C-alpha cells in the first residue's frame, strides 16, 4: 500500500548527531514532515539551540517534547512514521511502549530503528553481542534488518538500519559473495570519523586527542563484526563468511572509508568485477562502482555510496566510502521509511554534497 500526502514523523532521541541528520533530511523531504522531536534530556528546549545549523527553516518553530507528548499523535487510522535514534539498549523498550500505544488506538505506525536493538533475529543473538537482555524480544519478528539495497521490498512492517561500519563493508562484499566469485572469507579495515562516537566527548573521542592522529580499536572484536557475518550470510546461501574486521578512528568528523579484501575463486579483471557490481546495484539510486578508488568528499552529506574495485590474480580489493551519519544511519533510515510507506527509496534523498567541508 502506498501512502500519499504528507506523512507525519516522530523523531526519538532528538539531540544526537543522527537525530540532527534525520531532521536536516526531513526538512527537504516532499512527503514527510516532522511532527515531534522527543528528547528526555532537553524537553521544552528549542531544537535549533541543539542544532543551530537548522535555523532559518521550519525548525525554528520546533521544540523538544517528551515521549508521552509524542504518543499523542497516534490516532485511529492515521499513518505515522517513527525514526528511533535513541541509545542502544534503551530503544527496544521505548519502541515497545510506542507500538503498544499505536495498537491500542489503531494507528498505522511504521518504525525504523537506528539503534542496534532490532538488528538481530532473536534475543539470544543480540544478548551475546551487547551483553544485556533485550528490551522487547516479542517485537523482534516485526522488524527486518539489512542494507536496503540487499533486501527486496519490505519483508516486515518495521525496519532496522544496520550499523554504519556494517553498511560500508557489506555494500562492498555482498555482490561478489552473491555471485559465488569469492571464498567465504572477508577482511575489512575501515576508518571512521569522530561523529560516529556520538555527541558526548570521551577521553578517546575528544577532538584534541583525535585530531591529527589515527589508531585501530577493538581489532577482531568490534560489535559490528557479527552483524556483518549475519547480513553477508544472505549472499552466501546462509553460510556466514569468516569476517575479520579492524576499525580505526580517523582525524575527521564525517565519513567511513573501508578497504575490503576477498579471495577470488578464479582470476577476473577489475573491469569485469566492477561491471558485475554495477549491474547488481543498477536498480538503486545510491551505489556507484568504478575501478578508481573513491574519496570521502564524493559522499559526505549524502546518502550515496561509492565503491572502487581492484584485482590482481585471485586478490580482490573493494574500497567503500559512505557518510556514517547519512547512508550509515539517518539517510539509510529514511530510505527504509520511504520503502515501508510504498515510495521510491530515493524520495527526498537526492541531495548534493557540500564538496568542501
């Protein structure tokens, strides 16, 4: 069913970087409008006080509200979109409460979770990675999780956007695993900007500590690694590939640059492999493939992804760049919400990048 006209959207967790990007993108969306921005920490405050770059737009009239007030927009038969940018571990219980309220009044609610709470198919898998009980295990089956380009249609009523590292790496590896051209092992090294650490600085994310520096962290132990294995299994006939992931903190704010190495089963030219990946992503608007390495400046501020393919003998290397806050979070979430509402994935998301930043 396709929903036409302006659909109201509730943004949960409204003061974080991802929520700010949701609001920026929603301001230019032709079919979605922000109805409420819920924040437990800044209720009653002006949205533009937290996000001054949104001033001079409709955001000037917005104030942060409570979750209770946001639930007031749930009315019988009314379609409401929800983008949940609340923290991991807290989101599931919040969404369980929201969905229960929607069911009680007969509201047509479509949710996209931008946290990790609905990325795994069962509570045990989630708990094994995050180390605490899931907040709403009975809701898990209502969510489909995956990079939108890798899933046909909307297999569930609600969706969960994968992590930003997971998005960058699976975009690079998926076409070649799906074509059966590579062995079931994937090595990925990725550098992310400081915005991926969230709005609250810590000893390792504070700008003076991170500026002009580069370091690896959680090598072979990052929580996105099992997420990558699970999503790439869909391309490998259900077999989870042996993903070895090493993340790095980069001295920039936005973007992820991932280098993904795979072993080809037979020699293929880079040109042929790039053509295969281009055909794989041909129906979408956001992923482009070339034989030249991509640059972060091509994608920052946008929902685009750029892949660069290189091959020598049986070694295949794919470099992948995305904006961690957009394609890896807010933009991917709005892409999912478009699909849940029966619209083209790219509605409201064809925006130019800043070029220099």
